């Protein structure tokens, strides 16, 4: 007969689980859809507060270079934001406007530097087309 003190207690989460989680409760992070020049799509979970450039480079996505690491000095993270989400973003600051004038790909209406797009719950599902070329 097994020791009663050694048996797992009922309704106690196992090690490494979220004790506060409930069935059917989702803790998914917001997602971004990166659309490559060839039409291929990559959907990536992005932590709230992380830039879309950092998320792309952390996931080894081709097309977003981010040479400067996100300090707006290279314009190698140029994306075109889907119209449905463009209005949810804060307007570009002057430095971003200036850098967008020097992108390798032509500037478009939804052009932004992905280092300046910070993920939030409101941006869940944002689609950005990766500008081509970046360099």
C-alpha cells in the first residue's frame, strides 16, 4: 500500500505548470504576420512591448535585417503595414520619417520601420509586408 503523504494531492498543479490557469483559458501572446516578397507568410508570437524588428530577427526571418539593432540609423527593417492596422499605430517621429526617405525599397503609404512598431494587445494579428530589398 502506498504512503498517503507521498501521493499527489488532488487538484494541485504539477511542477512547471501555471497554477492559476483554468481550462479553456488562453495565455497566447499577440501575433504578427510577416508577408515575404514572394507571398510566403510567417506568423510569429511577439511579447507585448517587443518591437516587430526584434521579433523578426529573434525568429531568424529572412528579409528584416535590423543592422542598427533598432535605433533608427539603418532603415533595414522597412515594412509596409496593412491598412487595417496602420491607424492603430502612433504616427512616425521625425527621425523615422527621415530614415524612410533612405530605404532601399520605395516608400509606400504604409511604410514604417519595424523597430518602431511595439507589440500590444491591440496589434494582435497585425500583418506587415517585408519591403524588398532592404539593402
